[in-house]
């Protein structure tokens, strides 16, 4: 039975990881598709007959009003082309989670809020890179390669997310299992080892994960110590229920023992009564003549 419980815990962990990854994948599909459509509309309606040229390590633009700024408040990201002034530099990206600033001889990039800003001269991009880009070329390329780009991006994203997510959940479960084990000691739960706690956490962590995803995707909302708060409440509810079940089982066990003892005492009294009755019967038996 214990081995079956272990297998069911790991099976649920695998299925829940896959389910969450698919949910994120669906969200990414719509987000990527929406981003591409917005980019197309932006190029078509906001950009004139712009041309961008990179030659001999120098970026030049024509027909583009600079500084050119494209900002997304939802993603907290920014894209800037500023080849003619020193107004936008590396420090400007520190206010954003993601962003690019294209200067005349260097570009600054930031992939996410956890990484520092990178500064890369065009001459140090691994090989000699030169191009001549126009608005129409970009629009044609986007329209021709939209489906391929979305498919490749989704496959890569889903694989990376699934592997990273699995590793992250396994490692984070070590900590949360310790928290649950300590709380079980406080609740005085019997036979609640760290191993039991870890297997329980593999299942329980699915709940705060789904709640956080729904809050983020549907309402773009989060609150401080979100995971910790949800996990502690969830642990308390489950430990309280487990404590009630163990208390009820203990009371039932004691009642069974008590009933067994009472039945034994009654049987012993009955045996004594029969023995005494037999003795009296012998004493009053008339003598043979």
C-alpha cells in the first residue's frame, strides 16, 4: 500500500507538471500571436519608409525619427533606437524587466529583471555582421514566417519550461517539505516523517501554483509573499484535518480496547460465578446411603 501511495504521488507530480506547462504554452501561444500582430500594426501605421543599415560596425538609420521608442507597459519592456544622441544609455534599462537600446556603435540588452544589462559593440558579435533593413522587408518576413516562428518558439519554450519547472519543483519541495514537517511536529501528528512530508508536498504545491497562475493570467495580480501565504494556509487546513482524523482514530481505538477489557471482565466474572455455583452445588449434594 505504501509503495502504491508513492507511485501515485509521483504520477500526480508528473501529470500536474505537464498540465501546468501546457497551460503556460497555451497562454504563450496567444501572447506571441498577439505580440506579432501588434508589431505588424505598429510597423504599418506608425513607421514611415524607414531604413536601418549596419556597415563596418556602425548603425545608421534613415526615414526614422529618433529617438525611436517602443514601450510595453504590460511586459515592462522597451525598445529604443537612438543613434544620434547620448540621451539613452545603459542605466536607462535598469527601470525595465526587458529591453534593447540600439546606439550607433553599440547596443544594450536586458533579457529579464534578474540579469544585468549587457553592452555589446557591433564589432564584437562573433563575425562581421552587416545588413540593410527596410520596413517592407520586415513586414514581408514577419508575414511569411509567423507560423514557423510561433511553432518553433512554442516547442522550445514548452520543453525548456517543462524541464526547468520539474527541476524547480523538486528543489523547492525540499524546503516546503521541511516547513510542513516542522508544522506537523507542532500539530503533534503521529508517524509524519520527512519522507511522508516530501511526498505530500509534491501533491500540495500544485494548488498554490494553479492559484498563482490564474491570478497572473486572468487578473495580472499578485501580492507579497504569495506562495508562502497560500502554502501555509493549505498546510494548516490539511494538518488540522489529519489531526482530527488521527484523534478520531485514537478515540475509536481506545473505545475498542475499553470494550474488549469490559467484555473480558464480564467473561471473567461469568466464569467465576459459574465456578462458585458449581462449588455450592457440590456442598449441598446429599450423601449416598
